[in-house]
C-alpha cells in the first residue's frame, strides 16, 4: 500500500498534435490516477503531473468535431450548445480537460488528480524547471481519419 508522503511525483509532457482525443485522454487519466505504477493504491493520489502541449491540434475520428455538441443550461429557457469544432477554436484546452475529467473516478480524489493536469494550446509551457520527461504512450495510433 502506498502512503501519500512516500510517492515521488514525476512530470510528463504529452504532445497532442494529431492525436485522437479519446485515446489521448485515456492515457492521461491512467497517469493521473497512478495506474501506470506498480504501487498503485486506489484511495491514495499516487499519480504524476502531466503537461499537455499543442492542445489546439487534437483530432477526432470521423465527423465528430461537427456532429457532437457540448450542451449546458444557463438558467434561462433553452439549452446552449456548441459543436466540438467550435469549442476547439474558442477554448482548445477544454476538449482535453473535459475528456480526462470524465475518465477519472467520481470522488474528491479526482479533484486532486485533475489539478495535476496542465494543458496549453501551443507548443510552449512554463514548467521547464520541473524537468519533465516525454511520456511514451503504448498502443498509439498515428493516423486519425478525419473524413
């Protein structure tokens, strides 16, 4: 069993350019939960920090960018909705954030895990002092179909 003060946190950098959103979010959620470690403990936050760069270049298979929508209720009559493509142009970090948030456990520990996720639209990030390592994804598909 891992103890919260005994787990050494590492920093990983993930490049999201031309990655499929769901597959990328699944791998990020695994690292945030700590399931990639042999000492994984469900009730302890033993995951690592993840930095995602180039969030504006993430892709989805098929026509999902146009066909799927985010919906939310504002308190007034009717729902607001916005396609994934419009959301990517307006707030590119939100696509990855919401996909990863939904893959984490639904408890208070998920809030701590999600706070270790840093997402940036472009290729630059301010975390060079933490000496992040490139995260090697397993089972990576390199060619998403966009048509």
